[in-house]
C-alpha cells in the first residue's frame, strides 16, 4: 500500500511560448518573503540598515543563489558531463540547481556587499540567514510538485509511488526537507535571534542546523543515479553538508569566545 502521488501539472499556465511553472513560482515566493522580512528588520529602530542597503544586499544575494546554485550543481553533480560539454553550464532550460553551490554564491555576495559597504561580514551574514529557510521550504515543495528528487524505497504508511521513480513506493523526502530545512530551521533561527547574539552566531546556527538536517535526510533521499554512494555509504549531499556542520559549529564557538563589538539585531 502507498499513498497516491498528487500529480499536478508543473506548468501553471502558458501564454504563447511563455510558461509559468510552479517551481519558478516557488523561487518567486522565496525571494518575495526575503524582501519583506529584510525590510521589516531594517525598519526597526537602530537597525543600522537602510532600504537601499537591503535592496542592494538582496540583489547580490539573488545573483549568488542563481549563479552559485547553477555552477555548484554542474561542478558537484555533473562535472564529467561538463568536461565533455562545457556549454552545459548555460543550459538552465535542462534544470539543475545545488543548494550548497547557492550557499557559496550567497557567502560570496555577503563578502562583496560587506566590503563595499564597510559592514561587518558576520553582522551581514546574521541578517541574511533568517531569510533563507522559507525559500528552502518553497523550493522543496516545488521539487515535490515536479515529482523529482524523491526518496529511497520504503514500506512506511506515507510512502508514495512517484511517476518517474519506478513502481516501488518511496519516501517523500522533498517534504521531509521542506519541513526540517524550512519550517523547523526557521523556528530555530527565529527563537535564537529573539535576543541579541554575538555577531556570526546566528549564521553559525544556520550552517549547523542545515548541515545536520540535510545530512540526516540524505539517508531517506535516493542518491543521484550517476553518482551513487561514495565508498558505499555516503552521498554527495552528505559530503557537502559536513563542511557546513563543522563550519557552523566553529563559527558559533568563535563568536561566543570572541564576542564582536556589533551584535546581531533581534528579529
């Protein structure tokens, strides 16, 4: 027995050659929330942020997400194919985005923004990370609607048979990720940031939390067919998540051992 997959047309509507897809709408929802939340934080007294700065930061971050996500996917998951077909990097019509690549892109954007605006890199990072989980939630729901990135085969009562996943029931791992990396991680960051924290600590909690959740959920997610499990027990997603766990934990310890003069703003 397995739950029936709610087959939803990935295209919401089309106008001529232009198609609006659920996955694209989910990206839009994530960006819209980030803009609303960032401006909400900047409007608080003594926030140290202007609307112009928020607008510039979000622009840099969006570029980081898109460019980093695409480049990361190609290098982390399709590197051999990229060597044979370098133009594949630009074939965004064929899909393929990596969260870990997007994270590196956003980190780069934070460095550039902080350097050009003479702000603390750690304070900027703390301002950015609470904006991310809702985008992750929306993106994973988009993956679920597309019937992609499904989980490993299982006999749990909530297992589903995905149209592209063969006849066997599988974990709806996209929903696991949406819940833990989206809902739970946002709540953790929100509660943690209710009080002033040493600069860098909120970003550290995000890196640690996402890394732990993603590493754990990878045990329920089907490994990429062309990569499989490295050494027979660890996936590429887990390999990429380990530096986030170590880096996040190290950043938290460093922030509390050497509190910065600028404290992260409360949410």
